[in-house]
C-alpha cells in the first residue's frame, strides 16, 4: 500500500462510485478499478459490497477508511514540517483538548506565539481522553490535554495549574436549584448526565453508586442542551457554561469539592518542529508565571 493508493481509495469512498471517483481524480476508470482490485488482493479481504449502485463498505473497508485517513493526514503533516524547515518559522501546532478553563494557558501561549510568528497556525480538536490519546499515539495531534494519569515513560508533560472544580448543572426551576451545594445523596434516583472522562473521579464513592446515569457526553454544550430540555442533571466542570442573566440554567458546586488540574502531554523520543517546540516553551512560561503569582 502506498499513499497514492490510499488517496484513491478515500476518493472512491467519498464519491460513492468508482466512475465518479475516476472523474474527480482525472484518471481512467478501468485503471482505478484495477487498483482497487489489487488493493483487495494485497490485503486478502473484500473492501466493498458488490452489486450495489453506490459503494458500500465491508467491515474491513471501514477499518481501512479510518487508517487511510490517518495515513494521509500524517503524510500532510510530514510535508508541512519539511516545508517549515526549509522556510521561515511557520507550520501548524495541533492540540487536542477537552473542555476546561485550563485551556486558557494554551490559548494565551498561542496568542503570544502568533504575535511573534504570523505564519504559525493552530488546529484545535475537542474530545475526551480516550479519543485524544488515540490521536496522539497515531501522530494526528502534537499535544493532548488530559485530566487522568498517563505513562510518564512514554509522554512528556507540563502540569497546568488547577482551574476546574465539579458542579451540577440544572434548570433554574429544578427543586435542587434552591440548594447552595449538591451532594451525590441529593441526586439519588434522579437522572444524571456525566462525561465518561469524569466518571473515574467518582467511582470510589459509595454515594455515587446510587446515581442513576441516563446519558454521557464529551462536549458540555451538548450536555447543557439536554439539561435545558429536561433530560437530567449534568455533572461537569464549573465556569464552562454561562448561567448568568436570563439563562434557564444554573450550576451548584458539588461537595466534597474536587479540584482538577490537567496536563499538556506529548510523546517522548520524537523530532519536534520548531513551531511545536516554541509552543512548549510558551506554555511553560505561562504555567510558571501563574505559580509564582
């Protein structure tokens, strides 16, 4: 398998038929059909369901599509890094992060770096720890901001100052809105919405075992809509949803209080682009300044 074959395969998937893909790629249809057949023979599997008017992928075909997308993205990154070395400081810094006020340290570093080097670009991916770690390990992002433990023999890190604590997001007309703080015992038998990334923080609590989880999320905005529409109460970091003014929502602190600090991590033993190294230096400066204040 070479990168061009992967690009052709993704074009077939995207266009829906080999003829449409051949036209988009400006190649002969018989040649493209032959390459797809050779790809299947090389892998020893069928990638397409035969007999359909439009392309339908087999299970093996869906796996290849995911990996082909990763391979082409990685090739694009490689080309960008080589270009960066040959030219003035430029390139893209790719960051994967969950929703957290700790992200301020990264956005400030990015702002300062962009003022010094106008050709540097930033690409932000949102997700939870499971998704971000997979992308980091596959080289699709340079950094991940995570809030769980990690293997220090594989990753380098910068610990970000604590900015987040947990609260319970609810409708203002909820009976619990009258309370100044919420305990898990207050949520017993009530519908609860929680992110899968935060669940490990509470699994050791006996009170948490009685919580009725009706939904999970990885983006708090989506969770806030579920709360607003009456699905349940959302356990989340505070300060992320605006509950001021005429908002239908409010948030109450969860006790006992759990403060959470994230870490910016990246893989060890890899060649870092100049742009990525500059970003690391800026984040370290920002975190150190906060600790001395």
